C-alpha cells in the first residue's frame, strides 16, 4: 500500500480474524514520523466504539530516537491500552512491526525487526479475546478518519492523520507466534527491502 493524506485501505476480515482469541499482526512499514496526528497502521474496527477492537498506531511526538507505539484492545466493555515509548529507528526506512497477544499467558509483545522491544500485560485484558461489533480492517488511518467513519461513535478527529508512507507484507495469525518464528519470517521477507 502506498499511503497518502486522506488515503487508506479497507478490507473485510475473515471469520478466523473476527474470532481470534490470540493473535499475531505483522507488517512492514516505511513512513515518516507523525507530523499532523497519530498514524494508525492496523485497525480491526468496532462499529459502535470510539477505538477499534484492535488498533496499532504511532503516537504524536514520535521520532527516530523516541518512537511511541500504542496498541488499543477493546475487551469486556472497555478500551485498554498498551503504551510503548523510546523505540528507536521506526521511521523513514523499512521496519517490521509485529504485535502478539497470547491468550494463555495474557502477554502482549511488540517486536521491531524481529527483536522484542516491549512486553507485558494490558490492564483489563486477560485470557481469550472476544471482539464486539466487528467491522472492516483499516490500514493507514484510524477507524474514525475514514469517509464514512467505520464507527457510529465518532467522526474524523483533528489529532489523527494518515500514513503517507508504505505498508507491505501484512500478515494476521490467530495465534501468538514465537520470537524465533517471527525472526525466521523477517529474514525471508527482508530480501529486497
């Protein structure tokens, strides 16, 4: 995907994605840091809530010395956030971002280029996931920046923006891949990046 301001991609999720209890989301991204609002790189939308069932985005104020990555997960009637700051070298070059959630341990882990950069529990999220009001998958912006909005909860917000770079080789798994699985996959995919 080649992103641009006011540009994004929508696709309908399969039943396997809608019913994930654990997950791995992995994608290659090459984009400048956010300059006019958060940059959402993956959303499994929720048609009635402000945030999606899963949202992965770069926070305002991110740069190549202090990348700020956020993962929102909607569970048990509420929105829960895993915040990761201080990740270097996330922008202006191809980088693989992978996020896993393991329902057995309730651990969410974030990898950059196959190396773990953060891991922990997400307050309010434990055990097998169960998503609500599942809508489209959105790439390149949040669920509420699309036209029309993917959620009835809100419309476009001035502090959110669009990915102007590129996304490639997106994969979604309904299980938490191991670090060695991700590293092997990244070595193969990195050829030509």
